[in-house]
């Protein structure tokens, strides 16, 4: 699986966990569906392609400030919990940083 596909899967999983466990929603709210679509669009357009660094370490910040803060909040909450819900993806994500 390419790095971009893997990143998309991890972002989607994190948003799902955040909405289900933090927001206590059975379905993903529209604003988080928009965030997911936005993240996928940004990943599709990444000029680094499959050699992209972790967004946190990227020299080009391609997210709008509001979306960047929202995805930061999601990742900050969901990141540690990924070790419980999807340990393989979490470990791979940590090594890609």
C-alpha cells in the first residue's frame, strides 16, 4: 500500500474514533466528513507523493488554519488510542514520522 493510501486510511480511522468515542456520535457529523474529505484532497495533491513526510514535519503547510487546528485536535486525541484500536496502523504511522 502506498504511503498516501496508508495516510488516508489512518486519517479516516482517527476521525472515526474521535467522533465515536470523544464526541459520542454513532455517525460521523458533517463537519468531520468535510474534514476527512479535505484531508484526502490535501493528500492527493501532496507534491511529495509517496515520499511525503509527516504533516507535522512538512516544510509546506497546505491546510487552511481552521482545518489544521481541527485535524490537530483529532490526531492529538485519537493518536494514542490508535495503539488500542489499530496497533499495526499506529506503529506504522509512528515509524513514518
